[in-house]
C-alpha cells in the first residue's frame, strides 16, 4: 500500500476557505429593524426563507473539498469545477432571493448611512464567502485534474 498526497490546488483552497465564511455569514444578523425607544428590535439571520440554501451551500462546499480525501485512491466524479460552480450559482440565487424577500417586507430601513453595514453584517460576510466560492470555481477551470 502506498500513501500519496493529493495536492489541494488554489481553487479548492479558495472553496475550502469560502465554506466557513458563508456559514459564519449565515449565523451573523442579516437584517435589523427597530431598537428605538418604544419600538422593539427585530433581527434575522440566514436561517430563514431561502437563506437556508446559502447555509447548505457553505456546508456542501467544505464537504465537496473533503470528498476526494475520504474516497481514498478512487476517482470522485463530483470533484470537478462544474460542481463548485453549481454550488456558487445555487448560493447566489438563494442569497438574491432572500434579499428580495427582505426588501419586500421592509427589513432594510436605515436612518443613517452607516447602518447599511452595521444592521446586516451577515449579508456582507455571506456575499464575500459566495464571491470567494465563485472565484475558486473559476480558478479550478484552469487547474489540471489531480488524479
């Protein structure tokens, strides 16, 4: 029996980094309304509506990077740039759908320009993670197949 290491590559490294970033972004608040005297604060994160799709994409990205190592010396057909690209597309669709939902219910109310960032840091972190995943899928298209 021989032991050989599979090189991870730059694209898969980006995908492995993006998973925890996406999951962290889903845990952080995505929107916040109220909090002034007489108005209770309402807060929501990425676990409502189509935001759960984004969370599942973050988990699936990490699982997809780990899959070839769990399979041993066998080739895994899911370990392709197309799989990561489909995950990124599904994440962006779920993310966009949730933002549209939140905009329609009036969750984005800002009295100061700085509240655009402070009322929903999870949105920004999640968007960063999805961007890193999309970039990782793009970089994988130019990498050689590690088999």
